[in-house]
C-alpha cells in the first residue's frame, strides 16, 4: 500500500514513505504556512507567507502505478478549513475521496485529520492534485504521475523523463485577500504579479535571474515532458524555442501523436509531450533554450497579467547563463491567438488502438444543453460595487449561479436526508432561447438566479453535455472540469450550437478523452460519457474566479441494481459539517 501524509500547519514536516508494497503506496504530506524567501517576484523582491505542502511550492509529486491502492492522510493545522482533490482520478465508487468541499465531503476543520482512500483503475499518465476550497490551490498543488503497467505505446525510444512542469500564478499579496476583496467589491480580482514554472518565474522578471528553473538534456536524445496547468485563472500557451513538440497524452489518456510548435493548456488540464533535443541554442538566451509560458487571452477588455515566464534547458550541462535584452522566444503564439488554440484542440485524437480502445458512447439517453458565462447583478443597497456599470459580477450555468449546500451532496444522498440542501431539478436547457454568441454584451443580461439545483441520472445513463458560451459582458474560453468520470469531446465550434446540424459532424470514432474541456471563446463544445460511477460529482469552470461566482453545478449518478454499482460506505473519519 502507498501511504502519504499531508499536514497543513506552521511547521515543516518532511514527506516520507511510511509503507511500500508492490501494489500500493503510502504517502505522507504536511502542508504548512511557510515563510518563503522568494527573490524572483516581479518588482517587489520580498518574503511572504505562503500555504504549502511539506514546505514545497509546488507541492510534492505523487508517483503511482496502475492498480495501486492509495491512502493519503491529511492533517489540517491551519486556522481555516481545507480539502484536497485528486484531479482526474475517477474515484470508482469512492466519491468520499474526491475532495470538493460540500459536494463529496465537508471540509477538514482546523486540527482535524482525514485519510483519502482510493484505487487507481485503468488510468495511466499525468494528473495532478490540489486543494478544492476557496483559492487555496494557488499554492497547494502538485503533479500526480501514474506509471503504466505496459510499455509506452509511442516512439521514439525515451532517454529519460524531465521533471514535471507545473504552471502557476503568483500574487505578491495574500491570495485569500484577493478572493475576499473580489466578493466584497463585486468586481474582478486583482491580476497576478507573475506566472511561474515549478514555482519560479524566470529571468524576464525583476530580481529573478538567479532563481530560474534549469533542466539539463543531452544532444539528440528524446525526453518525456509532463505539463500541468495549475494556474487559478489563465489558459496558457507553452513552447520550447526552436523545437517541435510531439503530443502523446492529455489528462492521463493516450492520444494519436502529433507534432506542434506549441501547446495550449487550460487550468485543470495536463499534457505530455516528447521533446527531442536536436536544435542549436540561440545566443540571446546565453547558449540555452528558453521554455516559455504566456497567457492565452480571450477577454482583453479586462485587466490581465501580460507577462511571460521562462525556464531554461541546456544541452551543455551548464547551470548559469546571461540573458540578452529582448531574448528570442521562438514558437510562442501571440496572447490573442484563438486560431492557434482552436487548431491545437482540433488536432487532439484518442489513440483508439486495440490495447487502448476509444469507448465513446454511440448514442445518448439524455442531453443537457448548458449556457455558460458571466452576468451582472444589481449592487446591494448601501454598497459600492466595482463591476461593470456599478454592478456585481456573477457567473452561471443555465442562468443559475450555484450555491453549495451546507451539507455535502454525497452525504445527503447516501443517507437519504429529508432536507438534503439541494434539489434535482436543474434546468437541462436555458430558460430562454436567443442568439447566445451574438447578443450585445453590454446591454443584455439574464439576471442570474442563485440556487442549489443539480442533476440526477440512473446508473449507466449515456449523458451528453453541450456547453454553449454566451457573450454577456465578453466572450471567454471556459475550461469545464467533470469529476468522477472521463468524457469524450465529440465536437466544438464557434457561434451557436445547432442541434439539427452539428451532431451529424460529431467524431464518434476517435474523439479525445479528457476530464477538462476548453469551451471555445464565443462557441460551444459537446461531450459524452457513460454515467456509471455512482455518487455525487461536481462539474464546474476551472477558472477559479468563475467557480467562486457560481459557474458550476453537480450531478448524482444513482446506485445501480448490483452491489458493485453502489457507493461504498463512508469512511469512519469522514469530516462532519
């Protein structure tokens, strides 16, 4: 068994493998408020207090194998509640270990401990873990690798794996205060001060030249590079100067390999690529290759952090370098390049081999057509609001801004409470039909409603979601994450979804399999999956500001007729509300 302990508190506890067998792992985490001396912050080079796991930012990488049984013991030693989510783990019948606060569990209170227990079943590749309450995941996150039992199904032969690359956002101030001010003012949050790669922004920021992540490679060798976008509020473009990347896996599902000059990766998504070190470095980057990260921006009318993070790769075993003014960052798309983002997403296909089949449902039993986007609410009396036109920003799905109940949905469902805190009458189509992507973004408004309506479906339902962007206020790319299941992206496009035309164009042969889909700016995306994992599951935008504003709901997959199709009993240490 693989066992891991995580402690959130004011002291630093070293991660240790408490136990190890061939089929399982014991992991022990400690998360703490640490004083991090970070000399690589934009403009303000200072020490700040940061919530970390085992004193690390990002947190420790968890390495598992297919079939592992995993126990992760989390002790909360900070003054506020916390939870952890194992992003992309399917949690077959073990929703109690999924982590989103008030959906599958009540939070872990200060001074309390909870052990997450689950098995890794039929998954391999790159995932990640993060806190799933408030904005704690700004620093409480890390890579999660599932090594396959069978050899990798791609060529050429790998020389080695590079350390996982976890993308993040950095605020010089307290991120909790950013979230609190956003909700008090009704306006947008303060933008980040820097982007980070494995906790460091690189030499394009003030005070940071000595604090740049440097990776060594050998000329002519091929490497596996695992990439995680853990940023709170930004999709990202990523490229390696002068090099072509070969995409071979996304969200822990193999893809047909394809070559690309860069990738687009949304918050919540993971991408694995092959990198062959076969090019000559540019003098402007001191004899190294720049690996560059910049935001993909679909709402430029709002303030955003327009900076670029870099790390360096050297094929000469060097560790130091001198960066010339205006270094060349080859291959990096323009921040507004929606055409590239769409082309990249379109190129993704499931491997669909005999060993790794693409089990996409060919028909659906139930279709949910869900509009997603931002809206406005009038400012409360005697308050000043800083959203557009003196109002408050909110977000919605089919005109509902989701409010999480005070008792976790899964607990209420399992115990069949008379007053569960939610209802199962979520609108499966928008309350009004209109030109979703063509309305005047600043004069039209649906006045979002607040509620806790969710969806409930019988076990084994083939469920299709069509997510339709609306351009109230602005058009924006929305990364929608589904808990408890992988899904297949059948199609996507710009404009309004046409139920008479677009389903005939679905890819039902080798659509990409994911857990997070980037719904195109001003467009739509259709996903389909078999709802065969009993429990209660969150579905939400992975832009944290949008989830905070209510762009979310949940769905229950009812127990099936067989014992193996029912939710397992709750663990004895499950937190109470």
